[in-house]
C-alpha cells in the first residue's frame, strides 16, 4: 500500500479491535446475511455444506478476523484456517487466542505468498481495492489455489457519478488527517446518515440515466447513500462504529472502483470458471474455480 492506506487501516483496527465481530457471527444480523447472500448462501447451513470438504481455507486481508470467525464456525473441525493481513494480523491472532487450527500472519497481498502453501478456498473481500494493483494481487492469490479450489472476492463497484464525485472530494479532504481528526469529520457524515434514516421517509423516484439513478421506491437515507454520498447508518451498530465504517470508506487513499466486465476479465485471464456472481449498489462479488 502507498500513501496513507496502511497507516489508515492500522489506526482503524488498533482503535477498534472488535469492530463488527459480534454482528458478523450473530445469527440473522444484517451484516452476516449480507455476507452470506452476496456469496450465494441462503444461510449458515448452506455455507457449512459448501465448506464441508474444504481442508485448507485462507482469509486474505482478514482484518480483525471477523469473517475468519464466520468461516471457522461452519468449516469442518479439521480444516486449517489461515488469516493474513498487512497491518492487523496480531489483532486477529489475539481475537482467536486459544482457538485451535487457526493461524495468522502479516503478509502483503502483492508479495511472495508461496510459503503459505495451497488452499481449497480463498476468501478475499473488501480488500483488493485497497492495494496498489488489485488485479495483480488477485492473480497472486489465484496462484495459491489447489486443483479444484475456489476464490471468492468482493471489490467496490463504480457508482453513480454524483456519488463518485462526493466520495472522492471528502476523501481528498481527510486523507492527510490523523485518525482522531478524520473521525471528527466522519462523525458529522454519520450524523447526517442517522438523521436521514430516523426521518423514516420513503421517496419514489424516476430513472435518471444521466445520474445513474434507477427508478424505484427508496428509503431517503438509502437514496442519498446509493446515488449521492456514503453516509452509512445501521441501527445494529452504535454511533461510533457507524462512524468507523464511514472512516473505512473515506480515509484510505487506495480505493479503486470497478465494473462487472472488468472483474469477469480478471477471472477469465486467471483461467477460472465463474461459479457465483452478484452485483449490488456497493460492489461486485464473484467466486471462481480453478479448472
């Protein structure tokens, strides 16, 4: 990572080591259901069925280990689960203290990873777009797949033009700020998101193709969030944690956005068969198998 990105995420995890951990493993939480559904799983049992024959699993860019914990819940008892992260591996290791068959290492996704061995399943989501070269990092991970192994990624999608402009403007204003000062800005953005959510207003909007707006009925906060400004708010998190999620979006300078055709091209170039593809307002989730 260049610029402030490594420092940005180090500050995030150092100050919030348990961020979204409970919500990710909690039955029927919104964030857990989002992770499962975008990856093609209806529930935990679906994920368990998928993982039952996986002996080696890698969570690449594991952060504090929250998704590693979800994978651990549903993998077989003998499955070896490895987490790697450039800045947060020690935090994940502490969160997994005493849990067997889990291993964490400090690794750069663009560096030589061959000492990790081969994997039946690699999960790398909300990570590649923060590297200097997302496609090269992806191909580097693909090289770790065992025969018949699968990789599942999630990258940010290119969004509506007004949202892209506002996001990049705020990012440019706070990129040089310390964690504490950047969080002050994110508190105000978060308060806006909360007020829009609490208003409980529904709006019916026409399609406005020039602005990338899709026709439909939207909650007011989600309408602004989808098309104009990331002002994240979720009642399942406290105010501070909502602000950290906004910080996660705005503070790191490495933050690429992609198209579906581009990501399909990555998988094609890697010789992978696409087995799952899902696009929402925020990103692109794709899973592919090594032929």
